[in-house]
């Protein structure tokens, strides 16, 4: 009797664990939704917009740095 109860408890735990694993989503998938929600809300809206602006600025800076590297290579190729 005791083994049967222990087996049932173990089976219930295992079933719950497997169902929980199957239904969870990675946290990174939810970060984008969180930022979208923050930009739409009141006080957090400006913070969310600032965060989005900083990310956009960083992407532009990265692009400019790549352009500078290309210009340096062209200058070196021209003998400058």
C-alpha cells in the first residue's frame, strides 16, 4: 500500500514536471513584449522610449564604425 501511494505521488510529480516544461517559454521571447508595453504605459512610457532610442543609436554608431573601417582600408589601398 505504501509503495503504491509513493508511486502515485512520484507519477503525479513527474507528470506535472513534464507538463510544466512543455508549456514554458524562454524569457527572451517576452522581453520585446515587455518593452512594447512599457512604451505604451504612462510613466514607464518615456523610459521605454529612451531605451529604444539608445538601442537605435547604438546600431547607428556600429554602422558608422564599420564605415570608418572601410574608409581606412580604401585610404590604405590608395597609398594614403
